[in-house]
């Protein structure tokens, strides 16, 4: 067993993965903690936040590491991590993602080179900011972003033994799927090599505060019995982060307005208008997609008999430019 | 699996003791630890029904079973009531029996628990504790196990994964002890312990473990015909009270037996469990009394406060039933003030059960001066962290100092609300006119009595406002929503829906948001149909009495998953036999998807689910899929249909007919094959192709049974589109293993059964009297 010594052996070293369901943050945390406990002679715990475990919904995964003889008693989530790993660029725009970031800590995020992130300014000055294009590496290596990000994490946090983490990752797949094991290994190694340390991005003073979101309603303001008298108020939700790199693009001139896509879209995000042409019967026409709700499943494309819906890579700002809103701003309360 | 063998083991407090049995270190969650213990014990039978957060016990055992690591007979019940029955029956046979559940599952089983304990039949039930409904909350509190306090079961507590493993071993010995003979419940905190992975030492020395466990011995068994016995006689006064006295004596005996077994466990493992866990209590002036994971958090804070010179301690229990009354009384005799944290309320009793019992324990001591404060905390999974523990300590310290109790009973960590904060108000109610546009026109042919449905083109329907708003949280590509959308496109007028528990319910109603634009009710899936039938009859009664303003014309629709038609079958058939005017729509995604894809009775043979895993020894589900439409057909309701989201027009026609029948004649039922990319393991956009072959292979026949007459509405054979079932199975990750060599027999069995059922439907189609 390798001896890995924590930067502060009397305390805990804490890591928080910020992700959405389907990107493998839970598995990554598990592999890391397993490697640490069984092969690095550390004590550790691992757990993830659970809501409904649907693909596309936010997931936080926590790894708490301590010296071998330090008991772990708390089961509370990690508020002020030493490292935050962000699996999806879009999450970077949310304060909660980087809440509790330490000035002495490290932030690793998944994103392509040269993508401006004004948001990073909020990060403490002293925080080391590391970028890695995990999505693209994962695609190229037929792996998943979690393998890449584990590689980056172990390369940038010296006491974590990369070889041990990699072998633990490989063990998980070796038996069931040797091909995946090889892909993951390549992805992991590229993650450990191709990262970039961004200098001078954080402008914040001191650690970022911990955020404890309080509910909107309390016992004096909530209708009794948990009743929700606000019909259809999920329209204020924004599900854009459910898309993982692609989106459907609508080309009006190719559309024959057959309505087939409406029967398959699980997210009701297609926008229709009612047009009356002269004396003719009214016709219903497809105007476009409200990307606030589109999860990028591509079922509309699969169903469309023409080329009106096509799959495109989602570049920054594209969805905003192409969006046709279903509801007025007031209705969504956004 | 870990291989490091530790000769020297750590006990609970971190000290080292020489262990007897060799052990290895692993990294396990509480649920995995329970499963590992089950494997090591080698139970004979497990009866279970999945429920978060305890499901992983069965899932882990299913994986191990597929890999040939154990031979426990695992029986997926039709619900927790059924699971409890299976376990009771199995235990009557004298072998070792296991179950795992949580929350509503424990409550649904509750009725069986006293039956089992009072007839003195041991088994082990793991409970990953979770809040109970209403408002359905999947996270931890103790409201479920508080209901178990009066069941007459032994209750052991496990505050971390290691303890879950150890308590399961101890449970066997305690329950089977000749002086006890009671079933044992092992309770650990949902998520905090059930899902948190920690270092766990597991026993490698199988022989030492078997010596510790011994062989199960039973004074009476239902499997010895040479010694016939009667279990469960009819018994009134004056006998029953004596039976209860025996039960009470067994609990008293357990007070002795439990510490003895814990001592033997220590010899086996090196880990020591006192029945009462006292931390810094020797000279404590104030203390917190807490159960399970919260007590561990409090210990950290106690260390810190001790460092500041404050005499604080933490009292917690490893044994909740029998309640260690004497030990608590002794431990608290010199303590000035305590805060008892209750992770569930006993509404109106001025304290949760733990507080009430602690207060009762100390009042026996005439000299006791301890002030007791009760705090209800951490409900529904609300975290209990250092700051919370510190606040409790401070309240106790203040009380100790002043000798005055400011507030005996209070909720901790609640939020009153801010009148300036608002929930988004959503969308206006849908006007009746907007959804009454004749998208489907149903007419009855006066001569033949047949219904004719005329549909508007799909593009015209695209504009009908959806009764479900966007913004719900289903997975990308989820089929349940196209199903609902297609049905709702043709339903005319006002609709009230009841959703049973499942994905569609959970993803549409995350408080304080709802995707439903029409009135929606959730009731748990064991009872949705009965609930809706009650509402239907109230509606008719109010109408009849002229008490419903504006006499709305409402259609009542119950939406359920296929799993809801397992656990809720009784309720649904009851409603069918009463023939209420309502529709039942089942979106069939072939599994319990909301809880992480366990097998349902609608899961076909050989399919992989998280409770029918694939490995060298097992290859997916071992029984065929349930034929729910034929069951409803046999209930002789006016209209039964099957459909798929892949054929919108066919589904829409049937939905329109179902509405007509529900209005005019009574109950209707429809089973709709519904795509689940996450758990069928396909791409998100594979719905069409996968569903198409499911139908063209005749695995899922598309037909209706109208007033008893069967009519196939899409016949792949007639259309020359029949395909092989393997074409369907090859398209999904969950069935890929069936394509590999060595599965020919299983494939043949699937084909044969599908073919047999298809032929039957065809015969019915051809012979109206069938
Ligand atoms: C009494 C009870 N037992 C178990 C559960 C856990 N549970 C919630 S939803 C669900 C599965 C539902 O399956 P299905 O009806 O097929 O709907 P799906 O999730 O597949 O959409 C289970 C097992 C519960 N809520 N209550
Ligand atoms: S399916 Fe294609 S052609 Fe038809 S309405 Fe939709 S986008 Fe237009
Ligand atoms: S990809 Fe198409 S079908 Fe899927 S959510 Fe977006 S618009 Fe709807
Ligand atoms: S798990 Fe399946 S049924 Fe549930 S929301 Fe996801 S896709 Fe839909
Ligand atoms: Mg289901």
C-alpha cells in the first residue's frame, strides 16, 4: 500500500464534484475515494446528493479524505472544499457551484480553450484555476468526462496518486468492458497532461461564502398541506444544462408543418402559431424551439420526415439567438 | 474487492484490539454493508420490494447473485405488504430470512410486523430510515421507525456502514436466541448512512463467522409434517393477554441477551458495541441525546466544546427496542440539562417518541433533576451539521446554568417564510374551449353499437395547449411525456388526474413547482385507483345533490407506471370490479424506473434490471412479463386497450374511445408501451426504432377489448411487417447480453411465450365470443 500524506494530516481534505446526472460525477467520486481508502492508506468517505436521479438533473458528489487513523464522523455535505471540479461549463454561471471555494483551493472546470468566463472573476485571487476540455477529449477517446477530470484532478493535486486512481478506474471496467477500460485510460492520461492553469482570472478577496439556499416558502407563507396552487409554474425552470453539447436546429423553409415532432417531443418546447391564409382554413405552423426547455434528446430530428430539424453542435450563444419563447417573460417569472 | 487482510483491527473508538477472525477492508455504503453481511450470513430467503433509500440492499445482492457469490433465494414481491408476507411464510419454515425497506414500505408492511413478532418468528429487516408521506420525501428522518416502536420487534441502530454490517450479524444471534425468538429490525439513516461509503472491515474467516452464527434452531416449524403444529390460532380473552405477557418477557430477556451477543461479536470482530453509546458522559453536565448519524456529528462538536472546558457529552443508542431505560436513567442521574433531538414528531405529544421515552425513564428516579428540552430536527433529510449541534449544546448549557427551561418543545431549523418572496405563479387555468376542439370525434353507430373515431390531422393538434407545462425534470427523450401529450391532445373538456408514484409523478411536481396545468392528485401507488374512485363518486354525488357550482363536466384519469400495476393491482382491480367512471392509463417502461430500474412484473424474461442482474450465474429476469390488459379484460370493464407512443394516431383513437366509455359506461384501462432511454440503455432518440420492433415482433400486441370483443388494431403479420424478436432485443443495452452465445434457450423461451400470447390474441380477434 502506498503512503499518501495529506497537506494537513490533522484535518480533512475535501473535494466536491459539481455536475449533472449522466456525466459520471458520482462514479468519479466513488473511484477516487475507493482508491484513497483501499490503496493510499487514507481514511475517506464518499456520497452524492440525491434528488430525483434523472439524467440531466444537478448532482453533487463529495469526497472527504483524512489520515488513516482519523475517524470520520460527520456525514454532512462539503461546504468549503479544497477542490471543486465542475463537470459542465454551464454550471459555472451559478453561484452555488463555486460556493465555499477556498482562497487556498483549486477549481478545475470542463471547458474548451479560449472560452471567456467572466464569471471566473468571482473566484478568490489565490485559488488555482485549472481548465480542461474534458468533453472533447471524452468524445475523441470514446470515454466519459469523468475519466478525463479524474486525470486532471490527480495531476493537479500532488498527494493523490494518479497511478492508483487510474488502476482503480480500470479495475471497475476491466472485467465487464475491456474496451471501455482502454478508452478511459487514454482519456485519464490526456486529462493529466492537457490541462491549462489559468493565471490571474480570480479577482475575489478571501474564501467564497457558503450558500445555504433557503426555501421560497415557509410555514407561515406556504399553503397548507403542501398544495401547489400555481398551475404549470415549472415554466420558470431552465433546463438548458440538460443538453450535453448538441441541439436541434430548426430550418423553417424545410418544414412541412406536419406536426409529427409535436407528438414525440417529451419537453413540449416546440412553438406553434396559428395562421389564417386568406379564405383558407386556419393552419398551424411550427415557428421554432424554446431552448429554455429543450433537453437535446433529438427525438424531433429522428421523427421529422424532412430536413427541417437538424442536429448541430451547441456553440455559446446559439440557443439564445435561435430561441423562440413559448411564453412571455411574465408568465415564466424568469 | 479489497484484499488487504488486517490482523489488527480498530474498534469503534479508534483503539486497537486483537481480533479473532481475519478480516479485510472494503469501502462500502450502509446498504452495501447490509448486503455484504447478508451474503456472509447466507440467508435462505429474501422477500423484498424496492424503495429508496434501501433498494440498494437488494440491488447489491442481485449483482452478487448474478456473479454466483451467494445462493439466497431472492423474491421480488408485489409490494411491501407482500414482501412481509413472503418473509413471514419463509421464516415459518425455520430458515434465515431477510428483508430491507424504508418509509412507506415499512408502513405498508406494518400490519404484518406484530403478527410475526407475536407468533415469535425471527428474521432480519434492514430499514434505511426515511420520511413518510404525505408530501413524498425520499430523504432521511425517523418517522418510519417510530411507527415500528410498537410492533414488538427488536430494534438495533447502526450509525455508520461498519455498524450496519456488524448489527446484521448480531441480529441473527439475538433474534434466534431461545429466550428471545423475535424478529429484529436494523435501522440506519437513509442516505447519510445507507448511501455514504466508508471504510468497512468485513469478515474473511468464514468458519469463525459460522461458529458465531450457529445453526438456526426453531422450536416449531411449518415444514415438519411428522410434527404438525398450528400457527396463528383464533385467540380471545383470557388467553391473548398471556400471549402478550410472553412477548413482553421475551423483550425483557433480550435486555440480557443483546449485550451478551455484542460481547461475542467483539470477540469475533474486535469491535465493541455497548447497548448505549456514551460519549464524554462520565462527568457531563449537559448532553445531547440523538439517534444514529446525528450523534456522530454531535461528538465532533462535543470534542471542540470539551476543549473549551465545557462539560458536554453525547448519549446515543445502539438498541432502541428494548429501550435501555435503566442505563439512560443512570447515565443522566448527574446531568443538569439535556436536549433530546427527535427526527420525527409525535404530533400533539409535546415530543417525539425518543424524548417521551427518555423523560419517562428518568422520572422513575425520584432524585433526578435533569431538565429536558425536546427539539424536532432534520425532518425530510434536512442536514444536521456542526452549527446545529452547537446550538443544541448551547441551549442545554444555558438551561443548566439558569436551571430554567425556556422552551420545552420546539422545532429546530424551520423557516417562517418571507411575505415578499413568491413562487412563480405559472400559467392561467386552461379554458374549456381551448381543449374542446373536436380533435377526436367519437360517434356510436346505432346499429352495430360500435364506436367510430375521427381524428383531426396531427398538425391541428399541435396547437392544443398541453395540460402539462414544459419545465418538468424527466430525462432527455423520456417516453412518458409523449404518451401523456398524445392522450391529452384528444381528451375533451375538463380533466382531473391522479398520478401514482413513479417517474411521471416525481419529475412533474418538485415542490414548490408543478408542471400540471389541471388539477392533479398524487397518492401512493398501492392505492391510487381507490382514491380516484372515491373522488369520482363524490363528484357524482355532489352533482346529484346540485352542490357543485357550475356542474363541470369532468373526466377522471389515473396515470400509473407498470410498477403501479404491481403494488396497486388490488386497488385497481377493486375499482374495475366496481366499474367507476374513470380511465386508467399505464405507461409501461418495463420496470420501476423512478427508483433506479428494478424489475417490475412487466419486465420481460431475461431483461437486465438492477434487481435482475446479468452475470456468469444469472442472466436477467427469471419470469415472463405480466399480461395486465388480459387481467383487466377478465374484470369485464367496458374498454381495455394496448398502444404505444410510437403509433400516435392509434393511441389517440383509443384514448378518445376510453374517454367516451369512461363517461358513458365505466372503467377503462390502457397499457401504453413507453420509451425509457436511461434504463433501456439506448440513445435518447431511439424511441421510434425500438418501439417499432417491439410491436412488429408481436412481443407487444396492439389491440383493444371493447365490451368484451377483441380487436387487433395493428397486425404486423397482415401488413407483412413481422420481424424477429431478436431484432428488438439487439437494440437495447438491457438485452444485449441475450444476443451472446449460450442464450439460445432463453431467447427461445421469450419467443415462444410471445408467440403463444400473440396467437391467443389473434384467436380472440378472430372469434368474437372468445
Ligand atoms: C409503498 C411504496 N413502496 C415503494 C415505493 C418506491 N417506489 C416509488 S416509485 C416506484 C417505482 C414505480 O414504478 P412504475 O410504476 O413502473 O413507474 P416508473 O417509475 O417506472 O415511471 C417505487 C418502487 C413507494 N414510493 N412506496
Ligand atoms: S416534423 Fe419536421 S416537418 Fe414536421 S412539423 Fe416538425 S419540423 Fe416540421
Ligand atoms: S431535442 Fe427536439 S424533441 Fe428533444 S426536447 Fe429538444 S425540441 Fe424536444
Ligand atoms: S428514468 Fe426513464 S421513465 Fe423515468 S424519467 Fe428517465 S426516461 Fe423517463
Ligand atoms: Mg415503470
